[in-house]
């Protein structure tokens, strides 16, 4: 088999998310105490993990702390990683579990959602949202992302979901995981992922309509 | 718009590309025929788009450094805690060793005590040896202490009235002979009265009473006078029975004799004053016939020993004057 063919196989496997050859090498080097490899591993995943944690816990400082804790835990437990799931799934499982446990413990989030209810959106923001939600509009995702006020409304609405629903929505719509991987990360059944995501989106729609 | 959760779930899976080809075809068929489902699909798609369009946040740039620092800190703390754990472990081990040693010593002590109790020769209790005319040196003290407790001298008078004085006299004389009490009794025959001054051991008196119990029904009345130092004057027990006399004389002390005699006196007086005494007497007679005073007998392989004079038994002297009065 040629080197190009090998690369192709590795690439396809990596894209399927089963085995990432880079991760395997980095993990092995980390296990041997290679600090450069450890840094590479952190740099590779830090933004994605931080982003998911932030979207679940909503506080940048807490998210940074939880991300740091996640990596510490990952590196401390690398020897226990058996490779039955991908490193990516394993790392996200640690991150989401830490974050959900933190959310359960911390009542701070409860105050946040109460504060969020008090936020009064200006008329322009409401108009934008109405336009976005109207049946005959076909909004461009890139344009929505550019709109700061719409993003604030979206984040606020997301925070009004309960923790478990928010985690599913974030993993699916922000991190882009498929249902099977979400089930693996959250350690729940595939059917639970489907129903939980459906209820979360339905509730999100209600929250958005309530803002108007 | 009324939302069907199952349709919603199907539409969400459709949006996310999580349906099989057949399910996708089904959803597309539904969408083509139902405008409301089409509308709902758009609503859900917009929700997904809105969340998905949220800008991705970037982790703090110093994340890797912070993680490294945190790991180093934890390693140091871990080492410190390891050292502490080792020290506390050593302390714990030492305590356990000391405790184990103490437990072993305790166990050995208990075992030694148990073994000593089993193995060590016990001091045999002094065996009394009865010898005619001689008292073994070890015996003197024991007997004396026992006799001290049992020392008593009973004085009493038993008055029996009978209409058949001759037969009763004959019976008593035969009983005296049978029980070898000839030396302990001094009969005196007066007119219509016989007096037997009995000075014997408790055992001898019991033998006599046991025999007298057999002819007690021949007595018209029986009265026991118990001389006592405590009460000053004798305790009189009317209508006394042979069993009651035996009960009284067999008490351990004179005071108890007097107390029991008083109890019987009271009891017998009450019984005599009760209405329908005849019936009670009849019942009493029948029960008396059933209960016989046990006569001491030798059982087993015991050998009779001749008791030397001056023994403790001699100090339990029973002085009983039996007065048998004849008459109608």
C-alpha cells in the first residue's frame, strides 16, 4: 500500500471521528511526559472545549476555569484512556460532565437566568427577531452571526433552557456532533438525544416568540 | 399552532440528517402534503440556525500555560500529600503493631489464667473421718463452727388426750423400743395419765413423731406447748398435728421454732372457729390420711458410723414431755 493510500485511509478514519492518528501520536507522547505534545493537544482542543463550556455555563471566567480543569483531568487520566471511544469524545465527556456538575452545584446560573428575564430588548432588536422568525423570511446564517443583538437574544434564550437540554443543543448546533456521539458524550440513549433535542428546540422557539 | 411531539422529533431528525432514507422519504411526503408541517419545519430550522450562528468563543491564550502550572502545582501537592501519607501510614502501622502486641499479651494472659485454672492442683476439701472415740484434728474446727450455727435446745410439752389410753401407751412403748429410744425416755405412769420425758436428738424425735402420726386419729385432742426464751411464756398450739410438731421441731433455731409454732397456733385457732368445722375436719382427716410424715430412712450405699460422744448432734437436744391423758 502506498503512503498516499495510507494517508487517505487515515484521513477518512479521522473524518469519521473513530480514530484520529494525530491524537494517538500526541497521546502517546503525552504519556511519555512530552510537554510539547501536551501543549499541542491543549492547543488543538482548547477553543472547542472552551466554546462548548461557555455556551453551557454562560460565564467566561467559569468557562476558562472549567476548561483548565478539563485539561488537567484529561492529562492526569491519559493512562486510563483505553481508546474505546475517540479521544475527542472522551475529552468532551470530561468537559461536559464537569460543566454540568458545576451547573448543578452553582446557584449562580439561577440568578443569571432571573437577570436575563429582566433584560429589555430595544425595538430594533425585536424587529430583527420578528424578521428572522417570520415564515416568509430566509435568513442567511452568516448575516445572523454578524448581528450582535440577535446573537445576544439567542444566547439569552439558550440560557433559559435547562442544563440537560442546553447541553444537547450546544453539542448538536454549536459543536456539530451527530446524535450517536452526543449519546456517547452524555452517556444517554440515542432515543433520549432525539427527544431531548426536539423538546429543547420547541422550547427555544417558544422563548423566542415570548420575547416578541 | 398545535405541535405534535412525534412530528417535531421527526422534523428535527430530518433537519439534522439523522433519518434513514425511508424516513426521509416519509417526511418529504408529509411536507409536500401539509403546509403546517412545512411551516413547523422552517421554525425549527431557524432555531437551529440561530443557535448555530452564535460566534465561537476562543479560550484564553494562556490556557496551555495555566494547565501546565496547575499540573505542576498538583504534582507538588500530590508529592507532599504522598509524603504526609507515608508518614501517617508509618504512624498508623506503628500504632497497629503496638495494638497487635497488646492484644497478643492480653490473649496470652487470658490463656495462661485459663490453663492455670484447669491444670493447677486444687486444695482438696478436708474429708471428715469418723472414728469412734476420736475426732480428727481437721474435723474439730468444722464441726464446731457448724454446731455453733445449729446449736439449740428445744423444750416442749405435747399433751395428747385419748379414750384408749392402754392401746396408745402400748403403741408408744413399742415405738420407743423400735427406735432405740429407751435410753432417752423416762416413762412415768400415773392414774389416767402417762408422761414420757424425752431427751433425744432431732432425728430420734422425728422417728417417734413419724410413728405417732400413724395413730394421731386416736387422739381426741393434741396440744403442743413450746417453751421459748424470746416470748417469755410457752406458745400453745391447739389441735396440733404430728406434721406440725415435726415442722416446729425441725426449725434451725429456737426463735424460728417459736415463730412457726405461733403461726400454727393462729392457723389452728382460725380453723376451729370457722363455720362447718366438721366438714373441714373431715377434709382435714382425709388429707391427713394421704399425707404421711416421712420417716427417715437410709438410702444408697451409706455406711452407718458410730457417732462419738460430744458431737454436734448432741447439742441439738430435744426435750419433749409427751403427756398422754386418758378419759371419755
